[in-house]
C-alpha cells in the first residue's frame, strides 16, 4: 500500500512539473510574440513608405500619413483610426491617444481625455488654428500672390514657400516632402508652437477636406 502511495505521489509531482513548464514556455512565447509585434510597428513607422512622408532637410523622417485607410506616423509610432461620422479616434499600441471631433466650420484635435489641443476653423480663403475654444490669438494661414503667410494678431510670423518637394520658412528650407505639394495646408509645418506629432494629425485631416 505504501509503495502504491509513493508511486502515485511521484506521478502527481511529474504532472505538476510538466504543467508549470508548459505554462512558462507559453508565457515566454507570448512575450516574444508581443515584442515582435511592437518592433514591427516601430519599424513600420520608422521606414514609412507612405502617401506623404515628411522629413528634415537632411533626410531624417519626422512622420507622415495615408488617407485611405487613415493612418498617421509620428514620433516613431503608427496610429490607426476608428472612424465615425462625427469623429476619428486614433490608437497606438492598443490605447486611444488622440481624437478629432468634426464641426461644421472645421474640427478639433483633442487628447485621450477629450481635452482641447487645437481648434481648426476653415474659411474659403484661410485657416485659423488656436488652442482655445474662443479662437483667441489664433494663427491665421492665408495664401498670397507669391507665398503663404502665417499671422497672429495681425503680426506676420512666418512666410512660407512650397516647391521642389520642400517647405521653405522665412527663406530657410525646414522640411522635405515625399512629393510636390501646392496645398497651402502644409504651411502648418512652420508653426513651432504645434508639436511635430500633432501637426501630422492636423495635416492629414485638412488634406481630406481641402
């Protein structure tokens, strides 16, 4: 009887040990899989072959976007969108980071807590961008005969020229584009007060409307 008990106990220990080993192996494989997915996403964002790629004059990629499907590349991350008639929500690594809420006269870029980052108003001849609901101290972007100008409270801040796949700001080339563009929305790149990653979302949304 004692021998039977000993054998049974030995078998039970073997089963428990085997289950623990399988669990650890599965956990290890799952971790490896998750790491591969993250690495792929980062690599994809870094080497974006996109509808629009925006780089520094030295060729360092800043970001870009595709319009169909709406996807943003910025800050080494890829942001996919979930679209509704009145808003776009952008996700990276499973978390919602930015939200675009549409209005009749434009849209708002908001953070994950729905706090306003930038309010964009679209007019027939200009665009206004502000960081407040009242649209006070807004950046005004307007095309003139030979260049695009950005003013704030009637003060000219930036003079922009688009050409040869480049964006020239105050006579200095600051950005390279993956293709020639004459849409004046790209003048937004000149606004230093807007973080580079947020510029990509604003540009993509404006490109779908103008």
